[in-house]
C-alpha cells in the first residue's frame, strides 16, 4: 500500500456493494474513503429492496383480513392509513441509514459527501476538492429509465412510488419486469385499481415460462388488469387525471402513471469517457474476472457493471474484490445457481436454469411439476394456487433448475440454492425426508416426470 496517495482505496458510491467493499478493505488495514452524493445505503436500503418489501408486507394485510373469517375471526371495517405507513417506513430507513454510517465510521472509513468525478487514474474530485487513491472503485449502482415519449414528464418511477403523498384511486404501471409486478401487487393490495401494460405477450421475460403463466393467472384473480402486447404512445394531462394513448389507438384514463421499464448504470458525469474506461453497448462498465476496468487502477462492481443486478451479488463482488486487492486472492464470484425472488403476490422463488435454458444447454431434460391449493386456503376459501417445478439433467441426475410460486417461496428457495450449489441430484432430493405439513416438502416428494410433448 503506497503512501504517495491520500487513500489506498477510494470508493464512489455508498450502496450495499460500496459499503461492503470499503468496510472489508479497511478491516484489512487499507486507508479507505467512500464518497456519496445521497444518503448512505444505496438503492437497496433507500429506494429498493427494503422499502419495497415493507410496502409488500403492508399490502398483504388486506388479504389476511379477508382470509380471517374462515378461521373463525370476525374482522371489522379496515382501512389503510397510507401517510402513516410512509412515515413509519421512512423512520425505518433513517434507522438503517444510521447503521450504515456507523458501519463505515467504526471501521475507520472516511465518508466524503458529494458525487465523485474521476479526474485521472488516481484522482477523484468530490464537492470541489480533489483526493488521490492508489485504487478507485466505482459502485454507483443503477437508476430507472423511461422512454422519450410525449408527456413522459407526467410519469413516476419506483423511486417516487415509494413516497406518494396519498394513494391514488387508479394507477397504470408500464412494464412487465419484477419491479412492475411487485408494485402492481402492492397497490392492488392497498385497494387501488391497477392496470399493467406490457409490450410482450407475458410478464417477467427471462423467468421460467410456467412460472410466468402461473403468476399472471394469480395476479388477474386479484383484480390486476394486464394489457399484453400493448404500447403507450403518449401521456396527456387532463384536468383531474391522465390519458394514455395506446399503440392500437385506444385510450386509458388513470390517476397515476408509473414506468418500470428498465434501469441503467448511473455512470453519467463520472468522467469515464475522458479516461477511456470501456463501456458496453448497454451503458455498463466493462470489467474482467477481478472487476478491473480497462484502466488498471479503476475497478467496478454491482449494478454499474450490469452483470447480475442483485444486492447479494454486489456484496459478494465487493468481498471478492477486496480479497483480490488486499488479500492476494484471484477468485471472483461464481454466478451459477444464484437464488432470487420476486416479491409479487403470490411471491416467486427461483434458482438455476429455466426449462428453456436447460433444454438449450442439455438437450433432453426431465421436468417435475406440482400445483396445489395451499393448506391455509382450505379454510380461508381463497382461490389461490401454489406451483413448484424441478428441472433435472437426466445424464447426471443433477437438479439444474428449481422454481416456485406461492407463500414463502423466497425462504424455501434459499435452502434449495444451497443444495444446488452443492450439486444435489434428484435422487438426493427424493431421499430427503419432508417436513409435514408444509409446502416445502413437495420439493422432495415429486416423483412423476411431466410427459414429453409430442
């Protein structure tokens, strides 16, 4: 570690990945600073995973109240106090922000307030002052994008949706990805009339096709109107609502328009173009297996590289980078079999390959599926199905894909992720004793392969 610089490592961005890398580097004896233009915590803590899931929890209560009578409970009139929910949610975010600040300070990491601009290979300017570092880490995350259509200035993104001053009567969400379907569930659970507009024929492109179809069916049962193969040409502001003009010439009235049509790395204004840092066609920073950019002293992790845009992946990349820079290790992150979840209603959990991906990689595959009504709903009377799926490579008997829609899908899939990381076979799944009665036991009791289509 050279003393000719102010720091051994200067991180731009204090989100999950940046904080983890900075803290771990400091623990290894490095002199570290992190600059941040907003509050410490990043997308996950302030504008993503955490506040969104808190709103998911809140929205699920409407269903719980409806289900209660089947179990002998008499629930009176209920109503959501949206401003109170937002206030308590923001109080929790303040608490987490304080924890993240304490993590940095207690580990000796200096926090520089302001957006960093890279001047040269070893210099970063923050709030008009320049700092030097032997290594520079870019961990600026991503930001929502919206198309350049007439009237787009009237639309909001997931950022603003988390802090609406009041609940609308109607909301139209444009987009079919996980953010769109999660917010569709949130607002529908709050009693809002929800319309979701997607360009594709189904929601959640990139997920297993069976899972996509099953979730769309359940969302429709909950009153969410999904307009597939549909585009928005423009947004017109009226006296007390908005009018969306659709690609087929039809129009749609709504009170709030939310776009969830993608995110991109937030690298504008960092000065990368002046340094010759290589950028992909999608606007992401190109890095090698050890997260080094095309400039030897500059590294990047997380959503800024647009590899796998998940908070735990950014955390893992941050640790791998620090172990490489300050521990002499060269192993990066293994991106195979990364479990993930969509906190839709009902939620999804998935790990490994989709059926289509598995067939492309292995040719013939064995597929096991199970669909059933969860035990809870035998008394609640709710018309909701749980769906599970295993995909197996018949040559090795290894389970190469696991997918679930239903309560606790994320919790269950975390355990399956460990098994698949260890290379578990279908025979080992079959030999595992299930926990009864539970939904999870279905993953170790599926015995009948789905017949091959002719």
